[in-house]
């Protein structure tokens, strides 16, 4: 009784060359892809942006640390000048050392930041390529399945009972000859 009330949801007509007999199947497939793509854009893109923003924040923090090191070295220079009076040679040395250290800190920070950005970019590119490859494989599998079903229906429709029987007998004879 219950089985008699259940309606068949799948299309029952023959498939066309490129489009299924029931266009609703194609619309549902497109809708499903759109939903998945929407969630990728909605959830995946903000994650990538957040990672890039985090790297940028680290670069800003390193630059701020470099500026603080420069300010600290300038304060040390001022203290040394006040204590020693006329110590131009020491002042020049301390100034050169502090500027060199600050410059090295900037360079190291820039290199780390650039490496981090390059790594994130490469990972994002690899993820995109992986998603493209997966989508392509899924589409190829679906097309192959549709093509196989269509070919099967064409062969069944084109062979009558006698032709099908002759084809099976010929196949069996070839198998017997090859054994």
C-alpha cells in the first residue's frame, strides 16, 4: 500500500544527446553546484583573507618593534652624551650600531613577511588548482556516466532480438577461439 503511494522522482523518459529528458535534473545539479560554490566563497574566501591580514598584522608589529628599537637607541645616545659630555666617537659608534641593528631588524622582518605571504599565496594557488582538478574529475565522471547510459540505450534500441542473439553468439565464439 505504501509502495503504491510513492511516486518515482527520477525521469523516466530517454535522455537527450546533451540534456537529460527531464530538465529539472539539470536544474537541480546546477542549483547544488551553486550552493556549494556559494559556501566556498562565503566561508573559504574570508579564511584566506584572515590569514593574509594576520601576516600583515605581524609585519606591522615587526615594523613597530624596529621603530621602538630606533627610539630606544636614540634615548641611549642621549643618555651617553649627557653622561660623557664630549664623546663624539662613542656617539657615532653607538648611532651606527643602533641604525645597523634597526635596519637589520627591518630587513629580517620584511623577509619573514614576504616569505609568509609567498607561502600563503602558493598554498592558496595549490588549493585552487586542487579544487579545479576535483571539479573537472567530477564533471568528467558524470559526463562518462551519461554517455555510457546513452550509448547503452542506443545499442538496445538499434538491435532487434535476432541481431542481439547473433552478436552474443559471435562474442561467445571468439572467446572459445581465444582460449
